[in-house]
């Protein structure tokens, strides 16, 4: 299936502009990582410690009413999220508000007292201590680092070490871009977000491998050609496939974003952002990095 015909776009020639854009994004992402490592970003209870309680009411309860009720009982710092399907309310309380182990009971007592005529059931209750949250945050950064190391080893084995560097830089770029977006928008960083990051890292690698496969084929056919020309030809040849794959995956992620419910809204948003960035990086980051490492007129041992 092709949605565009034959193209001859000079992708490699536009690498300077792409690198400036990517550099700004990466810088913001690095700042975001530093803040996450310090625990200073908008950290979910998975990493900062705290309590999350999801309640299902018999009748609707507005966020304003729930927030006022909690504030009257020293829980004004609670983070509330309304789940419209089924009159549900998700309450998240940070580690510093009340000792872990008592928050869930306190929340139940508050709503029983403040809304006596509106019965509810506790659908879920999660409590994470601050020490566990700190360990999860550190283990998450280690997991991302190990995944990037695995990528460079795999690509270096399958193609060439310089290809491995290109694929790793592109994947790291995608991770930093997703962190940058969440950091700038002050969205919550939790385990679901990390799941989305690692998912997009795998998606980005797959997209990059497709481009690299075509580059390797064309390098064998045109041993004397300039690298920039071979890389541009290869990217243009798989451009339609890249667009179709990204578009179908993008539509699935957008469906989750709008129809998946409030609980996975940020997860779906991370996927949508990651798919766009991964498509961009496979064309404008991975391949130009390899060209720069090799030089325009040199041949690669693909």
C-alpha cells in the first residue's frame, strides 16, 4: 500500500535544521531527567510514594465538592481525577500529607461523613512508601540505560558499529523528547509513562531498522556512490512504508487517547507523542548520524 508516489527529498541535506530542533528538544529532556532524578518533577506516587484510592459513587460527585470536602479534613493537597464513566473518582495523596497506611481509611471516612446520602465502594487502593518510590525511580533510569545499551549492541552486531550509534542516538532522542513534552506540560511521570517510553523505544528501533535494511541493500548495489545520495535514495524508497506504518499506529494510539478513559489518558498521550517523534528520528536523526560518522564519500562495511 502506497499513499505517496516516488519521491526525491534531500533528507540528509536538511540535517542541520533537524539537529538544531532535536538539540533543543534533547536539552529540555535532559533537564527533565535531572529533575526526575531529584524527584522535583511532577512525580506520580509510583516514584514519590503516596496513596491512590479509586471510588465509585452511586450518584455523581463534582471535583469541586470532593476537593472542598478533602480540604476540610487536612487533605487539600490531594490530586483528584474524575472518571465520568460510572461516577468514579481517583484521589491521589502524596507521601507528606498523612502517614502511609492511614490515608485510604481517612479518605473513606471523609466521604462517608461529607456525603452520607451518596454511597460508594472502594474499587482500588494503592499505597507506596517513599523508600520504595525512590528505589523505583532509580531502577527506572537504570532500565532505560540498559535498554539503550542493548540497542547499540544489537544494531552493531546486525549492521555496523556506526549504525548502532545512529540507532541509539535516535532512540535516546525519542526518550528525551517524550520526557521533554511531559516535563514542559507538567504531566505526571509514573510507571505507565515509563511503559510508554520503553514501548516507543522499541517502536523507534523497528522503524530505524527498516530504513537501515534498505540502506544496506543500496550500499551493496552502489559501492562507489556518495553516502548522502545513497542514504537519501534509501529513505525515499521506504518513505511510503514508514508513513503508512506510523499512520496506522498513530490512529490506534489516538483512539486510546480519546476513547480509552481517564486512567490511561496520559499513557495514550505519551504513545501519540512518541510515534510522531520516532517517525521523525528514523529519518532525520539516525541516518544523518551515520553519514556524519563515516563521511560523505566513504563506504560503510554494511
